[in-house]
C-alpha cells in the first residue's frame, strides 16, 4: 500500500494503532500520532519491551515497533473509526528482534519455500464465549442455546453478525458462523489465507470481537475451559500445502483417504513432536483441563480421516484443492504465530525424517484400548507440568523458537505453573478442611 493512500485513510480515522503480541499471545496495541506516520514508517516507534511478557529484559528494554503497511485495516466501530496496523518488533533499525513471535512464523514459511518450494494456506476456526461480565458469577451465561440454535435462543447472533460485518469491511470474508455446542459459545470461520496473513487476521478478529461484545453489553472470552461440564474454546487450524505451480501436494486420488505420501510424512512429524510443542498449542494451566473424554478435545496423539476425536483430522474436501490437515490440539489462549509456526515446522521435520503416520485412529480415539498410566506418551500431556517437562527436554522446540525466545517462554510458563501449583483453591477447602 502506497504511503499517500495510507495517510489519506488514517486521516479519516479517530485513532491510529499498531498491534502486536507478547510471548503469551496477548494482544498489545500502541496508539500513535497519525501526523508522524512517515517517520514511523521509516524509523519505527519505540516502546518498553521489558513491560511486554517475553520480549526484553529491563536492562535492555528499548525496542522498536514497525508497522506492516499491507496489514492496515480501517475498523468501523459504533462510535469510532480505528486504523490498525500489525507491527513487527525490532531491536534497532534493520535488526529484527528474535523474541518477535511473528518473526518465528515468517522464518518457518520462508524455510518451507526455500528448502522445499512449498507454500501454505491456513484457516483457524475461532471459538469464543459471550458472558455477562469479566468476573466469575453464577449468572455468567448469556444463553442456554446449543449447536446451530437460532433466535430467540441464540442471544449472540447480533454480535456474530456485527463482527462479520466489520471484518467484511476490512476485506476479511467469512465462511460460516453459528452458535457452538456449549451455552453462550460461538464460532466464526473465515476464508483461508497465507499463514502470516491468517495469524494477523487472528489479532484483528480478537480485537474486534472484544470491542463488539462490549458494544452489546457482553464480555467476549477466549478462556480455554471456563466450565467443568462444557466443551472448551478450541482453535482448530486447517492447513493445505502447495508446490511452486500451485498444486495441492497433500492430495492423492489413489490413496484410500485421499492424501499423499507427503501428507502422511507431514502428519508423522506432527505426531512425533506433538508432546514437545504442547506448551505452545495448550499454553495455560487451564488449557489442560480441556483434554478430557467426550468434550471435543483430542486426548490421544493420533490422526484420522473425518474423525473429530483425532488430534490431526483429514476433513472432507469436495475437490482436490481443498485437501488439508486440521490440527485440533490448539486453543485460543496461545500465541497464534507460534502455534502456526510449530504446525508447519513439525510437518516439515516429518518430511525431512521420512516419517510415516501409520494407521489412523479407529472409531472414537477417546476409547482406544490403551492402559491408563499417569505418564503415557501415547497421549497428549494431561497437565501443564507434563507439557513443561516435554518442552524442557526438547531440542526441537528450541530450534523452532530460537534460544532466547525458548528460554523466555520456559521462564514465563514455569512461573505460571508454580503460581497455580502453590495456590490453595476453594475445592481444597471443601475436600480437606474437615480433616
């Protein structure tokens, strides 16, 4: 996008902001003076990296935020217009910060292209809850509707439609939207795009969803598992892979499941490294409460055609170009850039190592005849502690993130685990106070 067009667009806005993520995946936004946009485009704008989780230390805190020009969107809310850029983080002019999550994904995409000649199209599925407030209460639910219920049960339809409308004005076309299985839970899916673009759109989606929910008097929550007996918020990611001529290399008409040997190797890499990267896909203490039987979250490390209990699923595709893989272990509390990068890197490593995904899950993967043990590497980690042990041992995870980001991530997540481990809960009072 030309600078002259950018200046004209942001002049029509009430605010101009640059969005980026911390290492946890939380969105940060830096409002900037639109009159300075030429200087910001050329030189960036400084911020305190030590105040953003995982980006910098206090003794070397200065970082520069550079707007990605082609990412600019003008968002029309009810009472204001916001011009929003996605930003990249730099240590100084011309030097990308190794702790910028977007940089990790950019490198993974470039590696696939340079080494193999592959490119990708990705599509995350966005699930979220609409609650009456942002603090726990018995009347938190906004409705008691279920999957694909309609008015008058579905109290969030107007919110979904408004989100779709705003993002449509930002040239982000939606594919489908509906009420999800749990009360007050919703899903919106958008058309596929290159992985970096899809991840940038995730920031945009999260920002717009929170703002629109607030306009309607609700609170949007991407918390993975708010309630014991309901489904979680998932972030299923669909990924297809093309060669230099644009052909879908995951498709094979002669295979029983319609997938190529290359796709099977790609899946083999995901299966091999799923536990080692689990702290990216399920990044919070709360995330692991979702890996339970019959709640539409994967439990076993496995794959299956059209099987919604499998960790990696091969969805039905009406034509060869739609052949894709869906990874079902991530949730929206993580960092989308790192989750997307890990998805790609695991698959590429499977190709390098000439792995195979073996037989698909038979029936419900929940009920495979596996003896239950406390530590069982056939399953995804059952707790944040188990995921951290796998991450601590993983040279592969360190290679994905780079040493500095890897160290920062482990420090942040270990502290989070320790905080939960040592916190005394109401459940413990109820169970043990009478002893």
